[in-house]
């Protein structure tokens, strides 16, 4: 029977010594190896304890508990035999107690790769700690570098260690990519799988710098890695690039002169990390916020349906485009994080004896980071659905084209590299080329049509059939290229056991989507707009280089332009002096590293650059004149007053037996557009609506009064107009209202006006009048006209909802006013006004959805099938 004997002088774990006759020494050795963490010894010991026969049930249960304990320890290190035995014990309940149930259950639920990664993490800690309770980020960072490129690790480490206290940082993956490609890392990993392992370098205690990492933290990092998550400790594993360290000693505006490429690289990295960082869910902030919902409801209550019809599609279109851009930057950031993730793969693989499968962890990482792709394609669908519904004159299609082309190139360059190769993915390049040939709008590009004849693949057209209403089926060379795309997609997805779907195909579809967005936006772009958008993009991306260059070039240009033309030598000397001083100062500061004068140089550059820019542009500022675009409106056929009068007024009454017959006949004119003129006889208010006041009036006073004062304004006495009697009455009314309510919502009133207009009549006929109905948008015009003013107006005849003489064919027909202006008015400078009327109906919604679906189908199927 096995006994439990605690050994003196040992701390931490429980110790057992087995006594079994002459085989006791071997069992004691096995027990010692199990205590030291040997999984094979732990399995043998656990099996022996489970199989050993005991006379007493108590001893048998105790041995079973100890056997489960050792099997759990072995299973946690990735021993498959221990896992199988432990699973049988859990099923039968042998050796399972309330104290070890959760340990056994969590061990069995843990994946094999996670167990191996945890074991590798403990091996890493044991190798680097040298008996201490912690390791440092510098040690772990150095070991990662040794595993990635051993030949240069020592020299690179010495330089990075000297600059470890600087603020400029970059990710591990970026630093590794600078020295070696992914192919070098993969070859090294392959050698590790064959049994190789890098020798542990002797410790250098002078190099123990950085943050401390305990064994628990490193094991937690391994668990995160096995689940496809980038370990949190990666945030502390940042390396300082010497070239980027040099940027910190140089003023901001001088960096482009000293390190232009490094400055541009830092700007790109900062942009990707800032926009694509984690912890900022897009849709939750943009779509599911209660504040946005409240504002939308408030907009509807205050301004009605017309504002929603204009505002909502346009806002959603802009919003979807912004979501697409942010999601793209998140994909680029995940791509950079994948490089860091592969560094962890190399670390754990080297200490797992080649048993760890890094492909599974990378698969989990890719699956965990598919959310930005879902956001992108959902926003793309919304963007395409809304494209035919928006007013394109209010969208910067030229700028959208430039952004789309830029993101096309950026995503293509980032996503076309294979995991373990120095060469790009030629299948992705081939797919992009085929897509360009199939989708490019040759018929709208005059450069291609007139000069690039070798790209003219529109002819010969084999067949073109009109299928249904507005659907054209085309067979030509472009269609042949289009039919190649599904085959290329299938080839890309079939890689690595169809794991190419998320590794290559989905990111590649993002690139192709941006290319098609660029084509779609280019249809509404202009050359001037494209140049404007390109300059804006260059100004945003290269702001610091341009700012630094402009601060030097502008004073030179100003001096060269305004120096006396007769003195050529003086012009050359001054220009050379002004141009050389900034470069000499930058070179001197770089050599001496005198950082205390940096702010002075930067200030001088800013002041001189701004002054020179204003000096050069001042003549253009003085000569600038604002241009007003006038849009010409096409004439719409309308019913003249003479036609209406003869058909529906006094001449028709006299010819007909009853006015009812005339009104029935004229009811068909409901909605007919008219454009007449006449003399104003009366202006009166028909109705006053205050939607906000109606809503707040239903709330309790404790809520209503603060909201009224928030959205309204306090009562203000304005009784200066009129005689003394009117002023006295005005002040009395004001006092009464102020005692009852502190604030007023009259600024939210929506008025509806009735304008009576006298029309010209026949020689013997009586005067005829019409009534113009104007909504709140005509407030300014209605309050500034007077009886006797001659006006022109346009609108539509109304018949629904009116009674008796207000019906068409009656004495006072009503007209829904759409446009009005003055011909001879008391207010000379009164401007004409035109109202835009929008309505939401099931037919309009169905038509909009139909147009959106056609746009999506054109996006996918053009040029094989064209939906017109």
C-alpha cells in the first residue's frame, strides 16, 4: 500500500514516497520526477495509484484522489494518455470529489493547444527567470528576437537597449519585418518542429530592465494566445527603432528634411493605430445611441416629413461611408497585430518541442477579428442602397473617389502578401487585374478611348440581349473576364483546406469593393474635384512634410518674386541664403543634439512660413469675388388662367345648367400645375401649429418648465411700437403671461397662410379671386406683402378636403402654393421663394428600394448583366 510521507526541506508542493519492497527505489525516483514536473512520470504514478489494490476502502479512495491529482497535472501539460484516463475517471466518478471536480472539469475543457502553450510559457519562464520570481520585458523581448533572427539579435539588442527609455515605440511585428521576412521566421519554426531549439544564452543581470512579468502573467498570455487573442502583455513589449528615436531629437517641422521616409512611416502607423484601435465599436456608437434616436424623433416632430426625407438618406450615406473607412483601418490594424501574434507563435513553438500547432491559434485569431469585415460589407450594402436616392450635388463624389482609390491601393499592398513568402500573392494580383479589366468603365474614360487602344476590349461584342424591363444581358470580352472572377475566388478560398476564405479571399474582396466604389463615385466626379480631393488627401497625409517644406519654400519664393529684378546677383544671393539657413540649422541641431533651441527654430519656421504665404496670396484675396451659381429651371407645361376661367368659372357657369355640373367636371383638374399672376387683396393666418409645445404640454410641470426654458426663450417686453394705449395694453399682456409662464415657445410655431389674389376677368365678367395656401416656409414672403401688390405664383390646383365655393369650379378655388414672387410690391427687395415638397408613401419607398437593389446588382453583376 502506498503511503503519504512529507519530505522535510521541501516547500510548496505535496510530496509522496512509495514503498513497495525492492522496487521502492524506482518508485521513489518516479515520484521525484513527477514532483519535478515530468508528465510521463506523473501518468505512470497516477495509473499506479488508480490500479493499486488496497484492503481498506479508505486507502483505495485516497489513492484514487492522488491518482486523479497526478493525472490532472500531466493532462495540463498536454499528455494525451492522461487526458483520456482523466475523462474516464470523470465519467465513472472514480477519484472525483467536490474539491477536485472543478479542476478536472476545467482541465478537460481546455484544448490541447492551450495546454501545450501553457507548458511552453512555464518553460519560457523557467529558462529566463534563473531562480527569480519574475522576468522582465527586456528579457522576453530579447528571447523573441533571438528566436526570430539569431544572427543579428545581439547587435540589434545593444542598440535597442540604449534607447529603451525613449517615448518612440513600435510593435514587435514591425521591428521583425524590418530585419527578416515572414519566410525566414517560418523556416526557423520548421526547424524547431524538427526538434531543434535555440540554446539558452547566459544571463546578463545588467540587462534586466523593463517591467516585471510573473509566471502567472506569462501563463495567462499563453492562454490568450491559444484562444486566438493577442496577449495583453504585448502592450509592454515595445521596441524602440533607432531611426524613430532620432526623430524625437528633431523639431517637428524639420523631421521631413532629416528623416523623410521614417517620418512618413510613423505618420502611417499612427494613423492606422489611432483609427483602427480596439475598444471603439462603431455601430454601437453610431446607430444604437439613445441620443441619436431622440434627435431623430425631435427632428420629425419639429420639421415634419420633408426634413426626414432630405436628412435621413443623406446622413446614412455619409455614415455608411465613414463606417467603411473606419472598418478598413481596423482591418489594417488587425493585420499588424497578426504579425505580432506570429512572434508569439515562434516563442511558444520553440519551447513546446514542436508539438504546438500555431496554425490553429492563428485560425482562431482570424476568426476573432472578422467583425470589421462584417461591419464593412454591411455598410457597403447600405451605401449602395442609398446611392440612387441621394442628391449627388450635395455629396463630394470627387473626394470619395480619391479616398476609395487610396484605400484600394493601401489594402492591396497590405493583403496581397502570403504568410510565408517573400513574394506577393500573384493570384491576388491576377484577380485584381482581371477585376479591373472587367469592371473599368472604358466608355466614360476619354483617355482610354482616344489613346490607349490596347485596352479597348469592348469589341467585338458577340451578343447583347434585352431581358425584361431595363435588364440587358451582354456577352463580350469584358463578360469573359467577369466569368473568370468566380473561378479565381474559388481557387483563393480553397487554399489551406479552405482556410484561404478568411486569410485571403475576404480581405481581397475588401480591396475589390473599394475599387468598385471608386468607379461608382467617379461617375459623379469632375477633374477639378479630383485634383481638389487629391491635394486635400496629400495635405492631410503629408501635412508635416508639406508644412516644414512650405515654411522654407514660401519665404524663398516671396523674396525671389519681390526683390528688384535688375539686381540678379542680389536675388540669387538672398534666395540661396534664405534656402540654406533652415537646412544648415537642422543639420547643426542634428549633430549637436541641442534640443533646447528646437522650439525657437520651429517658431521661426511657422512665423516666416505663414507671413510669406499671406504675402504671396494677398493679391488673390483682394481680387476674390464670390460666384453665385444660378440653375436654370426647365419650363413645365401648366394651365393658364384663361383656360381655367373658361372651363371652371363664370363663362362655364352661364353655359351650364348648374354649378354642380361645372364642379364635377373641374374635379378632374385636381393636382394640375398652374402659373398665374394677380393682385393681392388679403393676407390672413389660417392655422398655427407648435409640435414641441404640444409634446411638452403633456408633461408634468417639474419637467415641462425646464424643457420649455431650454428649447424656448424667456419672455421679453417689446412694446415700443404703436401709440401709448397700445403700449399699455402690450405691457399688461406681457405681465400676465410672465406670471403664468417663465419662457415662451413661440419661436417653434409653424404658420400656414391664406393669400387672396384677384385675377383679371373678361370685359363683362365679375372679379374672380383665388386663395393661395402657403406653409411655414412662405412666412417671410407672406408677412412682407400688402393688399394691392402684384405677384406671380405657381402651384397646383387643390380639390380634396375643401367644401362648397372652395372646390374647383367654385367662387374661390384653392391653390397649393409652391413658388411665388413679386412683380410690383411695396417691399422692393422682397425675394421670390420656391418650396420643395416631399412625400413618403409606400410606392415611393418601394421605388427607392427597387433602385437600391438595382444598384447592388449592378455592383455585383456588371458588365455581364446590366440593370438600367
